[in-house]
C-alpha cells in the first residue's frame, strides 16, 4: 500500500521512539526534522563517517554500542538472514545517537518502509515530477488522482511494504540497485526537442548516498572485535 505526503519523508515514532505508528502520522513534524538534518548536512563540510575513518575510531564506536547492537553486528558478519526490523532500527538509531550517521541517513535506510521522491523544484521554483518506475506509477496516480499539488519541499511517496528480507546489507544493496536503475532511466529521458527532461536527480542520489554510507559503516563495524 502506498501513501502520499506533501512533504519531505518524515514519520512519527512508534513506541520506544523508533517506528511510526502508521505511514500517515505526523508527516509535517518529521518533514521539519529531516529538513533541518539535510540543511545541516549541506552546511557541514565534514562527512559523518569521518568519525569512523580508521580502525581506532571504528573500535571506539563499536565499543559504545549496546550488547544487543553488537550482537546484531556479529550475526550480520556471520551471514544470518534473520535480523528483525526492530533489531536493525535499534542498531541504526544508536549509530545516529553517537553521531556516526545523520538523521537523514537513518531515515533513508529504515527497515519498515521506503521513501520515494516524486520530483524536484527547478531553478524557477516550478515542481518537476519524475516519471515513476513501472508498477508504482498507476498506484500512485490512483492514490493522488493526479490532483495533489507539491508542497514547498516536494512530494514523496511512502511504501509501507519495504521488502525487508532479514539480511540488512543485502536489503540496502537491492534498494540501491533499484534507485540506480530508476535514476539512469530518468537521465536518459528526453523532451521532444532532444533536451534532457530532468535536470536534478539529487533527491534520489541523496538516498543512494545514505544507503551506501550506512552499508559501508556497518560492514566495517562487523569486522571490528571488542
């Protein structure tokens, strides 16, 4: 099932402050949080992963994790595919709290749902809507009826079913592959005069970058011993 938000992808937290109670709850509040996190990331020249750039830093970071999160890392390293959504979210939430990943990194790598940007604003402030992947377009059009106007920050689609497999790194790799493929299709799209149809792919690229950052960090942490 797909829900539409007239905002950046932000959801309220469930019990324990981790999961949202539903895809529709507190969208605007979450939008504000993600927008602040994104703005801060733009202003900040240092990448969050510099905190874990060498083995010593990685070792220190891992030592600060709870036993439960360390156990998740050990199971990922062992190749198990039974990691629950709660376990993955708990690990990533700790990494965010420790400053190893940003809030937007955390949100874009969630286990319970995926966010899909529906477009961007061009240099004139006009909303440019992406052509969505096959299989999603008809569902989104049925939900939105083609009449919802974008908010200041653009429209996002929220997929309740994330396709979680129990193997977090494979899950993120698969999602990145889907995003890469979609972005490539959009980059090849042309107007009638042969000019590129789209000029900004950053909403998709930002998600890919977050997935890659979290994946790389978790892989490195899995190899650390405490």
